[in-house]
């Protein structure tokens, strides 16, 4: 596998919005030390905020200041803390909020006179557990992206309120910040072009020569990673079925090798590992762009496919070379906040961010898997160049799997009893998929439904997975919940499941929903972005409100109270819908035509 490395710090995008990648492990020693120091500061601030609360100081609202769990923890009052925040453009606000008597249903942030923003819930906060004692305090963390750019230097009031289940709302924190003025480089494309040109290394060509007219079709693909996830599988099926590496030459550029890299190479696709895009420094970024331009021309590539927003450098390269390109955008974040969602705070240089937005504006074809995601980008792309091509799954392969293994056999192989009602969650265990919220909701009803079993398939190494395991143990769910590692093929779990549950707060059109529906498993999912375009409530599945523990609890009750015949009818309707409209052949043929791929030739012997 050929490789060259950009000159850079070693890191990876933080959010896997479409599994946008994990942080790398090399060169992280100093970063980890900084994180540890920051974590210690945050714990001390949390303790200080409890001693000097910023909420209503009436006797009924003040928490105790005991730092360790005690026998009287159930009598403590609600408490919380807000971590330090700034006023620079898009700000990620984090903190925790806990009522020891019951989980917090939701956390809302009011920013001056704007409508409240609902925070992401269920983040791991060991400091809150130590202070409050209740098991659910471990998952009492929250975060929200606040776009302060519109205030342009004004003073902004930020108020954070928590709403416990069955309790009175309480004030977590109130802050005032001065919003920073808008960055000129992000406002003026002309000034951006001039500033970027100044950073381009003079030793590298300003613009390599374009490929010769009539050159053989040669596809260059920019991938955000080669791990297992929905966006990666979207790419894999597209390249495999359109004949990449067989009918035409193809190179895939990825920041790092991944577990599925060998599958691409087996098709005859060339892999090029570059290391992460150096977004922190515009000079390093321009050097990387120039190197990729040379690689593109030297490789004889005629067309570019860019997969996910994280791979934006590929779209920038294609635009500067004037090559035809297609950019598949899977992430459901508005471009104004997407950098803050996908990268660590203060990581992306403003000129690099502006270069990404400029590439977005200039891309000749932007492809989205859902109309709701397309709508987020319309102010940043040419609307005439933005199209929806829904995702799809291999319905024939799923039908073969269903025919080859019975539900009874699948349950036997997985160690499940015939009587259990299996609530299945499939997907990488990560914050945006809200597995801790699902576990909190299940903990509140588990005693009422003794035959129900909650299964999470998608465990990876990390704080969130570890926190989920600890919460399950502390909440007394050890015998009622299973946490299973990421699987290349979770077919047996689909065959054994009664309901697929998805509590994500950000999804475009999740592959797991399509797979479950094709397996004739009814789906319970949050009504986010493209999900309501797939599911009609009570007809082809069930929908519920995101970022709410109470809504998740009510939704679980709803499906567990639904009789088996109704569940089967909804499952059959969902399966028919996926077979009719969401077969992978449809998106593959559409994308292959957009790219201009030649017809597939017989595979090499």
C-alpha cells in the first residue's frame, strides 16, 4: 500500500457523523497531557460551581456540597456545572446537569433572544457521579453547538436550564460573553483567494497541466477513512458494483489505513495513505493541496469522487485542477457549524475553513442521501448542482441471508431465548447515536417488561463505550443488556431482533434502518433529518423526539405494548418499502452515470 505523509501534527476528526474517523494514536502524547490537565481543571470548576451555584439560591434549589456518594444521595437537590465557554463564532458548550431522584429529560440553552437550543445528552461525566452519587449522574453530561457569529461583537446572554423527569426545571448556569466579530476571510472570497495564494509554496507548481483530452477514464477517490460505517459501505458498494479496479483504473486516497482497506485492494483499486489533512495551518494545507495536485496529474486521473465533508481537500484539489467531480455529503450539519462538529475546538485555521466553503460553493455536483440534509447546505452550494440520491442496501443479499438462517437458529447461536423481546441498537457506540439515552430510558421500564433485552452492537474502545458499560452495571441492567463489539456483518442480530431502536440526534439516512427494515424488523427511530423521509409513523415504523430521555422512555413503552401482529404488519410494510425504493442498485447506477464510469467488464480471472 503506497503512502506519503503530509507534514503535520497527527490527529483525526472527532465526530463520526458518518463515521468521520477516530483520532490517531501517533504524536498524541502532548495532546493527551493537555486533555488530562483540562479535565482536572473542569472537575475543579465543577466542584467550585457547586459551592458557588449560579442557579436560584433559594433553599429548595441549592445542592449539597458533599463530594462523595453517601447513603442520603437520594435526598440531594439538583445540581450542575457549565464548562468554560468563549465567544468566537461557533462555540461548543459543555457541562452536566443532574437531579439525583430521576434522570434529566432534556437540557435547553437560551442564547439572548433566540429560540432555545436543545443539547445533546448522555455524555460521560465521572466528576458529576462523584459529586451527586446517583447512577445516572455518570451520563449527565451535555453539549451543544452555539453559533454566535451573527451577534458580531455584541454581548450575548447564555442561560442553561435542565428539565428532570417528573421534577421542576432548574437553572444550571447563566453566563454573559462577548461575541467575536466575524472573520473577514470567511466573508470575502476575493480576500480568501489572495491570502491562500500567498501561502502556496513557491517550489511547487501553481497549477499542474490538466489531463489530456480523451484520456482513459481514471477515477480518484478521496475517502475520510476505511473503517466500517455507513458512509464507508456506501463507497464500497459503489466502487465494487461499478467495476472500479476492473473496468477502469481507480485510486482511493485515505488519511489512514483501515480494516476494510484490503477489500478495496482485492478489487484492484490502488490505495494511497496520506495522513490527516493539515487543517490547523494554512501554509501546510496549501502544501498538501499542491502535493495532491501533482499526484492527481501524475496518476492520470480524469475524474474525482469525494466522500463526506471531511474529505473536502479532494473537492478543493478537483476544483483547482478543473476536473469533473462529484462530492457525496453524508453529514447532517449546516456548513456554518460543521467544522466545530467534526474537529476539536480551535483546530481549523479560518482560511482552511474558508477554502472548504469555497470548494463547496464551486463543486459541480453535490450529492445528498436525504432532502433534509440537502436543505442544510442550500445556502452554501449552487442549488442547481445539489441533488438527492437516496442510500440503498443489497436487498438480494439480505433476502438470501433471511432464507439461509431462521430466527430460531439465529437466537440459538446468539444465546437468546425464544421468549425474550430483543430491542436491538446497531451502530458505532458514540455520543451522537445516544446509546446512553436509550439505556437510561430502558432502566426506567425494565422491571415492567421482564422479558425485554436491550442489545448494543457497535462497541469500540473509548470513554463513551466504557461509560455505557459502567452505567449499565450501576443501574442494575447487567442481566438485561448486552454490549457487543462492532461487527462486519450483524445479520444474525437482525434475524434475532424484535425491534431496531435508533436514538441518534444526527443522522441523514442511516444504513442500519434500511438493513433492519429489509430484514423485516420494525424500526423505532428519532425523527431527525432524513429519517422521516423513510419512516411514516405507525405505518412503516415508529418515530420519537430526539434528545429527550422521557421521549425515549415513552417510545420504548409504545413498541413493547404493541401486539406482535401489529409489529409484524409494520415490519412487512417497511420491508416492502425498502425493496421498492432503496435497493443499492439504484444509487450505484445513478452515481456511476454522474461520474461517467465505463460499463463494467468481466472480472479478471
